[in-house]
């Protein structure tokens, strides 16, 4: 008898539901988030289980990895693409778990990508780097604004980054402002050390795979950005078309148009926010180092300003790097911007 299991996962508990090929409920129970307990409940049905569905929540790593290590075929459900039955008035964890199993049985389950567990820690470490970079940038902008507000002078971001704690006493006379500036400078220096340490750790533990090495041929994409893209993409062949990839990178507009009129917007949060950041960073660097990209950027800038121009260029780069990674080819600006 063929069986299908769905697990509705939460922070402290989950609901396990199992159905047969006739959609009859065979087992259902609320369980604590304990792998041994879940394995114990699944074991009597293991021989007939065609698959186990786990929803892609914030805490799915331990459960998916644990079940896969014990020989279960796992499916990671994409919650953003799951369609509920519109006639329902009431749903709960129990119903949701059986619905996951039901979609698996009908082969209509929208699935997410189960990222290889051995590379996941490095990917998450680079994600931590991005958070630290953003935090550092916020302190740079805050100090830059403080200097402009109190002294009436404007200095560059790079000059702010090069400040030392003793410089605060030379910039400001009021002790409170000196203290505030010293705190910001100290935090920036500390964050810089952690960012450098993360970069060294990642580079020492992993190198660019052959499919991603060609990314370095793109002006503006260095080791850190290339590693970020590689670790976020995983297997490039999981994207069947270039449009799927650029959409996953959040490089396409979410506007919904009908007969030339706006009908709202789609979910702008669908996709990978880290790849979105990486391609925006790449676009900012590429427009400085590639004449073809600079001309393209300027043309878009004249039509809609900086944000539109950078997003358009990031979309161009995402589409180009899709073929670069898939076909392992070198970057050709003439072909991209012709």
C-alpha cells in the first residue's frame, strides 16, 4: 500500500499526517520537535511511504536532514506557491499536514530546493557577513550625517571608514558628540574585523566550482560576490529557463498589467534576497568598470533614475551569468549589450 506523509512544522511542535493512495487518513498526531519521536511514529509506515513533505519554514534543517539520514524520501514544500482550496472556512495544523500529503499524492506539490547540508554552513556564514556589512554601512551613514549636521561639511564614505577613535576628539568639541563618534568608529572597526574573518574562513574552506569560475570574468564580480552567488544558487541546472533564474534573484518587476493598466503587484518577497543583493552590488561595480554597462545604465537612468537603472542592469547581469554558469563561458559585453 502506498502512503504519503505531510508534516506541518512549527517552532516547538509539529503535526504528522499520513494518507494512503485512496486519500484516507491512516495516521495523525501532534508531536514535539524531537527527531527520535518523529522517527518512532514514522517507522511502522516506512516500507510503504512514497515520500514525506516538510514545509519550508525557518527551522526545517534539522528535520529534513534527520529524516534523509534515516532513509526517507523528502520533499520540501514551497509555502509561497501552495494553493489552498478556496471553499474552506477553517483550517488548522492537522488539516495542513494532510493537505501537504494530498498534494504529494496528486503530484501537484510546489517544491523548494533542498540545499546540500555540507555546504549550508558556509552559505549561512556568508549570509551573516551580509548582515554585518549592512550594519557597518548604517554606522558609516549615521556618522557621515552627524558630521554634516554638526560641522556643515560633507566627507565621503571611505573617509568615514578610515577614521580612528582618536579622530573623534579632533572633529568635535562637545564631549557627548566625541563619545558618540568614538562608539560608531569602534563598532565599525569591530565589524570590519569580523567581516574580514568571515571572508578568510569561507575562502579557505571552499573554492569556486568549474561552473562558477567564469563569473570572475564579469567586471565587478570578485571572489566574495562569486562565492556568494555560487553558494546561493547551488545547482544552476535546477532553473530550466533564464527567466526562472532572474525571477528567483528578484531582478524582475512584480507589476501585473492588463490592457495597459495596473492590476496590482505580485509578491516582491518571492525569491532569494541574498542573490538580489549580490546582483545589485555587481551592477554598481560593473557600471564603473565596463563601458558597455555604463552606457546601458546611463540610458536607463535618463528614463527613470538610479534605482530603475541599477535594477535593470542587475537583471541584465543575472540573465548573462545564468548562461555563463550553465554553459561555462566567459563574459562577453558586446553580446550582452548589443
